[in-house]
């Protein structure tokens, strides 16, 4: 069996998750759901055409089952006796330890980890001398924003949103956007927290109940943030599906890039977080297609303008008109 070969080591993590989640017992349907979420699309993996579910739930011939679970009164439990909690503890590779040690010194990590977890990791990794150091890494395409004035409120907001995500509950908040518009007492269901490497800030993606659409907001700009017990008529999974259904613009942005002054390299860095394709047009010109989140359009426009005359927007016409309008406005202000 090639269950844990290098190209299929994803199944090792899946086995670990199943065993640990079965510590208190799981019915077959619950295990099948975990397997469906974690296995490859290729269902057949055994030499005799067995599926991963077959060998995990002991439905194969003797000698082909993993025998890692045992069934008692309709529920599955880890087969090993005297196992701790969790039955299969996480084992980090040396590279993962290097990364964790470097991560502990990163800005914002204390908002993600509890104080207990942070101190435990720091103690366990104190002997690790990580080669991943700030002086060895040059961050490009970043923005140096002013320090957050109220770091305590920022951390508190992060904690509230994290709790809302864990409990799958809606929030109410007030927010002020960059243009000074104030949105008071808005109702939304948090979908996820994201970190922007570009500006070093945490953001929350939400499904706005008031506007019936996905939105994203900077966590540090939120005020009067609180979890509420209101029936919003939608759960997180449904909101996530709606977000993904609406995540992309109806058509990609097509750019023509003249590769001078490292324009192509700068494009790939600017748009590294987006789904993109590129092809050679000849004569040092390239075509790049960008699919993007609707709520990231503003940042996308700014990035395109920042790349200067070596990038030309071919389509859609709506985007061409918007960029021309902004460049003309900038030129008029410069002349004044």
C-alpha cells in the first residue's frame, strides 16, 4: 500500500485528525465527512481498488485494514490502549520548528495565540536557533502605515471577532472607511480573519446582513464591536459559499505589460495573492489576466496605477475608464 508515500503524505495528517477526533467516539457518518473533506479527489488508493474510507473503517480483507479504530456500540474509538490526550500528538519537523521560532517574534502573533500557548511554545523552542531572521529577508511591495494608536482596542477587537467565528455568531459594529464615511451599528456574520503582508494589518471578511453581500474591513478601524444574539437567517458555511460564489469579478482584468525596469517581476509581486495567468506576446510584451475579489478592487486599481507607464489595461472598459479618470485627476492636482 502507498498510503504514506511522499506524494500521498496528506493521508498521514488525515489519519492523525481522525484518530484524535475519535477520542470521544464518532459515528461512521461523522468519520466519512472528515474523510470527504480531507482526501484527494482520487478515491481509490489501495492495490485492490479500496478507498481510504474502506481501509480506515476496517471494511477490507484481513491484512488490508489499518486497524487504527475499533467499533463499540456504533461508535468508533482509537484502537491503541493507554493513549494520552490527544492520542496522536503533533510532531514538528525541524523546518517547522525553525518557522515557529521565527513566527513567535512576528508582529501580531500574540493576538492569534493565547498567552499560555505563546509561553509554552517559547519555552519549548528556546534551544532552536532559527535561520529565518528579519535581516535575511527583504519584504517588497509593502506599505509602512502609522502605528495603531490604540493597540489594546485592536487586540480586543481581534478577540471578539475570533470568539464570534468560533461560536458562529453575528456581530454589530461601527466602522469609518478611508474616505471618512461612518457606518453605524451594522449587522454582519464574520466569515474569516485575514492578514495583509502588504500593510501588516489584520482584516475580517464578513457577510453583511444589512447589505446582503460580502465585505471586508480593517479590524483596527472597528468601534463599538460586540457579539449579538440575533437571528440573521444564515449560517457561516452558507455565508462562506455565497462569498465564494460572489468572490470574483464577472470578467478578468487583462493587462499588457512591457517588461522594462523589471515591470513583469513587479507585476507578479503586486498581484501575488490573486489568481493570474500570463503569456508572452513577443517584442518584450506580455499579457496578464487577473481574477480578483470584488472587495479588493480598490487596492487593485491603486497597484495598477503604481506600476506606471509599463502596464496598460486592455479590458474591461469600465476599469480602463476608471484608471484614466484617476490619472487625469492626479495630473490636474499636480499642475495646480
